[in-house]
C-alpha cells in the first residue's frame, strides 16, 4: 500500500483506507482547515491592477464595440 506523509504533521500513513487522507487524523485535517479559514494560507493571485497593455486592449475593445 502507498504510504504518504501527512501535510500537517509529517507522520507517514497508508493512503488507502484512511478516511482522513491525505491527513493522518481528524485532528490534523481540522487544524489544516482552521488555518485556511483563518487565512494563514492563501493561493497567490495575479496583479490586482491591469498593466498598460491590458488597459490598451480594453480601450480598443470598448471603442470597437461602440461603433
């Protein structure tokens, strides 16, 4: 059976038959969920504001649409 490391604590556990996978236990699963809920983790996003090329493309599209 494949063995994986718990992403929370690093304990090695069997992957198949583990109802909390990829975590080793309910505790690690809930701790990880809580960290996401508290915004300790985040997925990086792109720039919040458009760059010059994007602005020009938007303006061109708007001008073409208004003709």
